[in-house]
């Protein structure tokens, strides 16, 4: 039997788009000139990483791993992320956070779609509030990518993984639980593609409308400008702050005003950010399910990179770390074409990505050793 025959092609297609979006966001930021973020960055930043995390939840629900398997996968991803963090790339490597996020799924592995959806809703509303309350009492974020030497300061590492870092587990649990709820649905059924596309698009647009409506008020803008506390940019008026918000907030907002919960900015972790990016993720998944039903063979092969995102993500990060003199090392066209071609070749051969196969084997071995004779 082919490796991909039992997979949901629409989910793999969405995972491929998430990877492409993250690659484009990384390289757009890398090649940015001055304050101009460009259209590519505006479209992909924040949304693609959120889609990646939502699909992690979908995968957990579809795989239905044992707790031991999930813990092993989490530790492997976290360890790989620490190793990648040792490579000077300028990329905010997600894998260590990703591994920690997986552990958040342990208490709810047996939950159904409705319970998980309600959990995601509550988490998305309350976790940004909890983050605002907790961060003044925690060590300041270092804005460093977790690396092996981060283990020397476990308190700082733990605070960043859970609350203050680039992809904090506290708020990103929203994506995980939303994805797990989606994974409990019968995504092979024809009805779910259009439903998810419409509902996700509505949520994404509604969230941006809330942001625009609230932040047009002069008093709100003054409160946001006055509470700006990040050292990397000077902000003296709303125009300055708009430029900074278009570039992203590296995981969290300032804590000096509750109005920050209503702001949309990539990687801000606000309530509006959670709602908008969950919405875009759901819409993309719905669209990909429709695409896979309309042209299944094309979607399976052309977007086959979605079956091996771990391998291709690691290859992308390592390539970004190459010197500027290496042709194509920082060219988004080279990265995107390379991952799409590689994915198509691997899927066509009926194989797995090497890192995917290794993680599956190690987690499966751990589970078998734990089973009673």
C-alpha cells in the first residue's frame, strides 16, 4: 500500500501552504530593506505559523497517538529545535516551542470535537489576558532562539517557551486545541470543505474589523503609543506604531494597556490575533479540502511537500544559515521551488521524509517497549 493512500490530501496540501508561507515570511524579513515589509510578508507573517500550529493539532487528532508516543515526539522536536537554534540563521526556529506545545495536548487526547472547540474558544479569549497578567512578574524575554546553551538557565528558557517567547505555549494552545477539534471531524466528508472555508473567512474578517473599529479611536491610539515599551523601535505617534505593528511583535504585546488585546499584528498573541489567525487557518484548510476533492492527484503531488514538512523545514533553516556567497541561499524562489519539487518526488515514489520516518520509528519503538508482553 502506498504511504500516502490513507492520508487526507487536503490536510497535507494545507500543511504545504503553511510551510511555503513560513519560508516566504522568513526570507521576506531577511531581505527587507528598511521599514518596508512588502506584500509577501504582510500576507504570510503570523498567519502561516499559526496554520502550521493548527495543523499540528489536526495531526495529533488524526494520528491518535498514545501518551508515551506523544511525549517522545515532543522531546524529539524540542531537541531538534535546540540544535537548529545553535545555527546562526536569523530564523526564529519554532520546533522547540512546538515540542513543548505537544505536551499541552496530553490531558485532552480523548476529548471530542465539541469539547475541544469550546476549549479552544475559551483558551483564545483568556490566555492573552493571562499573559498580560503574568509577564510583568517574569524575566524579560531575551529574544534569542532557544539553543543547547539555553538549558543552562532553565527558568529563563521555561518562561520563554511558556509565556514570553516567540511562540509562547500559553497563547499558542489556542491553535493546538482548535486543530485537534478540526481533526475530530470527518474531514473526508464533502461538506466540511466549504463549511470551514466560510466560517474561517468570516472569523478572520470579523477579527480585523474589531481591530479597525476599536483602534480608530484617538484615546485608544494614545494609550497604545504611551504603553509601547520595546527597545528595538522608537515610537512617538500612531504613525510610528503602525509601522512597527506591520513588522510583527515577536510573540507578545506590551503589557501597559489592556487595549493591546484588541490589536492585530503578526505574532502579537492578542485576542484579535488569535481570532484572526485561527480564522485564516480554518479557511485555508477548508479551501485545501475543496482543492483536494476537485483535483486530488494534482494536489497530492504538487503540494506533496506537506507530507514531509519537518524535513523540509530543517533543510530550509540550514540553507538560510549558509553564507551570502552561496547562490540561492536567501532566494525565496530557490527555497519554494526546491521544497515543492522535493515533496513531489518523495510523494510520487511512495516514500516518507527522512526525519518524519525517524520520528515515527522512535516514537513507535518507545510505545512498543512500554506495552505489556
